[in-house]
């Protein structure tokens, strides 16, 4: 199949066809695939024809929900593999990478050339406690909790990107994304540990963008608007966040996981090979200002 491409000044060849016209099989690997942004993105990308590798951590109470997402993805007719493991665990991470390497080797034996075209980091497990408080009914965040929050929600982005790169699963044309929030730049009561992790995550994305661009890979952070997800509902006082965002969003409603998922499908396009190192807002204009009360 004929593929439109061009050479940039460095001699790197970029596909500009807007699809998989280069003959490769475009897979997506999603961390946090069983709920919220991860689940919505798995559904949207599978409908767009992407086979899915999903990583999630669900115990007995939520395992059925994860299985329902996997079945929805499979119903799109694409290959799907879900791993119910802790994405922040080094051993489990390497097991998933090794399994994916074996899966891709089998695809190649069938004459197919797969690669991870989309990687999404959507891990939302952290501590929401104050740094300092005089209220005897409240606890202060501990060093262990701060480090755990940063490791899961920020530093794991580096470890996954690096392992996928060295395993040969990423390639020219890979798009890496990480979910951040407005909290990375604003202070909210008890949100400090997560806010610091999100700020670090955005910095990691910029550094990875710098180091992976010579290989034809892009890295961007996605700043969603306040979205009603299981992660949001674990934040103390989340009801106020929901009310405030609903009232001020120029779009007249909150952001949904599906809004973000559809944006990610578009941002995964091979045509966007020159967009990297950004924090991209997908929020209906929520961060820029507020609408009139009577709109």
C-alpha cells in the first residue's frame, strides 16, 4: 500500500498518511484500563481498530467491572489482553512487558508487524492528606505516603516508557500520554501529595519528550477537566469540586472520560508527529475562565 511520508531536516522519515498505511499493526497499552479515563480510552481506541493491552489492579469487589470493560473492548473485534497486576510493581511491570514481547513475536510469525502506537499512563492511586494540620482529628501525610504517591502517579511513567523502549515495543510513530490535572498548578486542601506527583509527571513528560523525539516518538501530558471518576470520589470534599466545575465550565457541564478518550484517539494520529512535550487541556475551557451564571 502506498504511504505518504516525508523526510525532516534530520533525515527522519515520518508517516503523514493519518492511519496505519505503513502496514504496521498499531496497538495501545493502557495503565489503569478498568475504570475512568483508562477504560474510556480502551473502548474508544478499540473502536478505532487498536488492539489493546490493558493493565489494571482490581480486587474481588471491582473485578466484574474490569471484566466488563475487557468484554466491551473484545466486542470491537480487536485482540485484547488484560493484566490484573500492580502497575507500580517492578516485577509485575517486567512480566507484562515480557508477555507483550512474546505476543508481538507470535504476531510477527504470522506476518504482522505490531508496535505500541499508543501508551497511556492513567494511574490514580495516591494519598490525600494535609502536609501540616493542628486538627487532632486529621492526620498529616507521612514520608512513606508521599513517596508512594509520587512513585505510582509520576515516576512509574519513566519506568514503563524506558522498559517498553528497550524491549523494542515502542517505535517511530509511538505516542505516549499521561493523565495530569489542574491540581498540578493549583493548591487544593489535602491534595498536596497528588498535586506534587502531577507536577512531577508533567516534568517527566517533558524530559521523555526531549529524549524520545530523536527516535520519532512523542510524549504529552493530558490535563482533563474535573471529571466524575472513582479517583475523584476518593478526594475529600469532591462534592465541592464537582459543583464548582459544573458551574464554571463554559461548556455547561463537567468533562467526561469519553471526552478525553475521543481526544486521545485524535492525538494518536501519525499526522501529529511534531507535537511533543506539551500539557494539553481537554476540559471544555474550564481552566481558562467561568461562564455567566445564567448561561
